[in-house]
């Protein structure tokens, strides 16, 4: 990734030079100067319903995610933006893809020390936008690539925006396509002999090169799971969205949106275990051996309808409200409602407490640990697909200097943001996130 950051800085330098070389007839630029955002997120979670271990077991995870975003004005009308993100995580749950690393008795509530306990996810997005001379029309296009130990993703998309009614009304249309490819990594006890998937040594077999399904059939009398491998490795996602915003008065603005997403291909996670109530249970050490892996339909259609209403109480206080309704053809419906209240303490400092409530119904294919039947066609014990409600409490503080008086070398300090969120789900799942962001303007 060091080459990526070098490329970003190189593009920034070229863009600054382009700004100097393109002085001509005055026109209000879409973006006056190159802007650079540095973001850092720390996320941690814990719970007791891990999908990797069939709906029971530790969900402990820690994730550190640095991000850099560079927005470059190529001329008066065009802006190039590069967003690069790395996510380095340690997961007790994913470590139990192979819990039998020989260092302690295997247990779904204890993290394995094998190689699959940690990994790095990387993502790069490049986007380009062009505005018309009157600034009433804008189009944009983007390309993205992501990679992790078990999948790669390539995406592209485009959008168009129109402003009407003296810029009081804005209509936007966007479409995106993501083409993903999985590495079919299965729970250790279900892997056939001679499995030679990519990165096997690093993520699949750990230090037990001969540890696979045939081993368990020999050492656990009677254990013969009726497991078959997935036939597909691909997953495609297609999304389209429409948004309409309107300035209703000098104090109030409204926004409504509709999102449509179609997914097809391998929508199951290959290493999520499932246990059947009508099958005999088999254990090795303290670990329940899987009856099968998660099986879900190869298509999913999602619809989300959202609405925002912002009200400026006075020059100090703003109310930001949001509601979203979601439904899909897997049987899930959900409701999200949130409120954020930015309070301007001084000309430069703003605090913003927030609250969000979420509720969803369970997918048709969900059942808890050891409750599915082997006669079912589709099944999952992933609690992200269960019925639950959740509360998210947040607090942030922001420093903004419109005139960028503070400088670090040739970088003018524009803003600093600190945020904290606490998430509680009624399925014994909790999470916390700390975020830090700083934005600079290149003089």
C-alpha cells in the first residue's frame, strides 16, 4: 500500500501545479484548492452468537482503519477524488474457522491462535466529477477495488445531478455495479482431503497440514457430515438510487431517497457453520463439529426508502432527523430512526450528540444454534439476519477554520473531528467506535 500513498501524493502535487498553470478567465471553481482528509477509526465489538460457530461463541473483534481522501481540482469544473482505506482487524470469531491449532482445547467461546485470527482489508476508490458552467448539472463516475484474504471485489458506477428552482431543488440519480469473487474457505472439519484453495497455508490449515474432514471422520466415531462444496465463487451486486432534496424555507430542508439493490451468486458465507436439531451431535475437544455450512438463496432484492428533515432552530442549534424503511425478498423488514443535534458552541467549535434506533424482523432462513432441520433448503444462524432491535448513542466535537489560519508546512488546517459511538443490540451484542478526522487544504 505504500506505493498507493505515494501515487496519491504525486497526483496531489501534479494537481497543485495544474492549478497554477490554469489561471485564466475567472469562474467560480467547484473546488478552490486540493483538500486532503486523514481519517482514523478504531472499532471493537463483543457478543456470544458468532456465525462462524453456528450461532454461539465469541464475537470479539478489534479493527483499526486508517483512511486518506484526496480531492483534486483539475480545473474550474472537474474534480478527481482518490479514497484509500486499510482495515486491520483481529477477530476471535474468524479465528475459529480452524479452532484446532493444538495450543489449547478448542472451544467456541475461546479464540484460536491460528493464522485466520487476523487479516488486512484494503480498498481504493477513484471518482471523477464534472460540473456545468452554470453549476446546475453534475455528472460523476467511479472505480473501486477491494481485497481481503477470502474475497476480491471490483466496482464501477456513475451518477447525474440536476439543480432546479434557483438551486432550491436537487435531483440525483446513481448506479453502481460490484463484481466479487470468493475464496471458498470452509470450516476445518468439512474440508475434503487435498483441498488446495489459494492461501491455504496462511488461512486454512494453520500448522495442521493433514487436519481436514477425513481426520475427524477417523477420530470421531460416526461423524459423517452430508456436506457438499459450493459450486459458485462469484457474487454480483447492482444498485440504483434516486434522491430529491428541497429547501422548504429559510430554516428547513428536506430530502427523500429510494435505493434498489439486486444481488446474485454466492450470497452465503462459506465458513459459517450450521447445526441440525434432527442430527446427532458430534464433538471434538469442547467444539461442536458442523453439520453443514450456511446455505442461502443465490439472489436477493433489497429496497430502502429514506427521508431526512433538517431544521435550523437558530444560529446555534440545528435538528437533523432521519427515517428509513427497508425490505427484501428474504423476509427482512427494518425501521431506522435517528436524531442529531449539532450545537455551535463558538464560531469554530460544534458539538453534536446523536441517537439512532434500529429494528428488524428475522430472515425466513434464520434459526438459532442447533435449531435448523436437515430437510430445509436454506439455513443460517447468522444473528445479523435475526430479529433484533438496537440503540446507537453518539457524541462528537468538531473544530472548523473556514479561513485555514493554522498551517503545517503548506497544508492549511480546515477542520478536526472527534466522534464516539456506543452500539447495543438486544441479542447480547455490543460495539464501540472511536473516530478521528483532520482535513487540510493545500495552499
